[in-house]
C-alpha cells in the first residue's frame, strides 16, 4: 500500500510566527531607512516570499536593496527569532495521531529551510516529519508551487497527497501541482481569501482538521514518481 502524503505549511498552520517575523522584518526595513508607520501592516509578510511582499507593499524593484533587506531579515531571524515562534495548541497531538495512523508527514514552507529546521527542532516536532523543505538562500523554491514540487519529487510513490495551509498561496500551489488542499482559518489568511481559491475543505480548528483527515483522508490524484 502506497503512503498517504500530507504537506503542511509552517507559518500560520503549525506555528504562530508573528513576533519572530514582524520583529525581524521591522529591523531589516528600518536598517534601510524605511519607516513603518503601522506595525500591523507587517503581518503581510507572514506567508508570502519576502521579495514578493516588498514589491507588493512598497513597490520595491531595486534588486540590490531587496537583497540587503532579505539578508538583514534572515540574519536577525536566525539570531533572535527561532525561540519567538509558538506552536498552535493541539498541533503535537494531531501530528502524533496522524503519524500513528500511517500518514507520511512533510513540511512545505516558503521560509528559509535552515530556519524551518531549527524551529522544528526547537519546538520538538521535527521527529514527526519525514521531510522539512523550504527555500534556499539564493531564492530557489521561494514560491509554494516550487516547494510542493520538490516535496513530491523527494517523497517517491504515494497514493494521495494533500497540501494544508492558511494562505491562498498554499491552495494555489496545490492546484498548480495537481494535488488536493485543505485551508485552515487559525492562521493569517482570512476565510474569504481561502474560499476564493476553492480548496477541497476549510477547517477552523486543529481537532477538526485531525478528525477530518482520520475519518475521511483525502484521495487526491495518484502520483507515481519517475525519479
């Protein structure tokens, strides 16, 4: 029997990264002389690739300036941000149940992969995951479609795959790669954002997600890796 594969977004799905991300991006922006008048606007940086957010928020196209901000953000995050992340309530219990039920668990995140691994180790949920995949320093795999494709490639043969996340990027990435998706509303994407992308299911709590997967595991398009 081929494995049932689950791909979890990290920020806003497994962990609450609010303090870690907003503090690091505020540091990076102010270091480049960009004033942040409304701190709540920094929530926009939770989820999308940083480079995309800089363009959408500030119309920023100066590649050298963008890379300086990205570097300052990552430096601050790795030094100060790892311990500022918090697991959402019920996540460990959910992961344990899903693992015991035979699911293969992976993380598919747009955050820097070394940061994702360090957070998983610090919060002690790394042991539940077969793969933790994120982007590279040079920007490779910054977009969710690329992350999902890489996870699928590395996962070998599986009977079904489902992407689980709190933002439209997770749902869009799943659709672009031909797998099913579940949207969660406890993160940083409003329900309306998820509904517009028409995921297979939207859930409001961690127990609801757990029970939905255990009772009715998604059976998306079968994938047989040729790698």
